[in-house]
C-alpha cells in the first residue's frame, strides 16, 4: 500500500501564501523554516516551499506547471463562501451542487492554484463500474 505523506506547493512568495492559507482559509499554521512552511492538517501533511529554493531538491529550476487543485472538506460551503468574500477573496465558481455528491466553491491562492471547498451532499448520479 502507498500512503500520501505530504502535499507541497512550490510558491513564489512564501509570506503571502502562508498568510492566505493561515489567515484567509484558516488552516492551522505550524511553523516556517528555511523557505518551508507547514500546516496542521489531519492525515496528509500540507506545506508550502519557496519555488526559488526548490532547484537544490530537483536539480533544475521549478516552474509553475499545469493547474493544480487543493480540496478542503468543510461542513458548510455557503458560510465558507460568505466568509471568504467578506475577506476580499475572489470566488471563481459556486457555491454549487455537484452531481458526484459535493457542494463546492472555488477560489484561487496567490500563485493561482485552485482551492476548492467541498461539503458532502447526497449523490445525484451513480458511478459506472467497468
């Protein structure tokens, strides 16, 4: 079995991104050290790392890649959307009910990564088995 231990986003401005995830989204902040910041999330760890420092890890410059999405499960998407809008966060889409069993709202972080907040709701369609 394989277990996902970390999700790390390479970001341009660590302070701005920490502020977004900590102060705007409300993720519990743990620490920052040498261009790396970690948050207290259950299960898989979530962290940010300065893109300019990533080359020593990867052996080459790290450039922004294709779009990525982070999904945070919440109890009340509508309340979350209202809170984010009140803080000046631009809502990309939603809140909307999705047929796969989520009510969602999407926003963008300072680097353009899509952050989805999802609330579980009854599924509107079944899954196809192959």
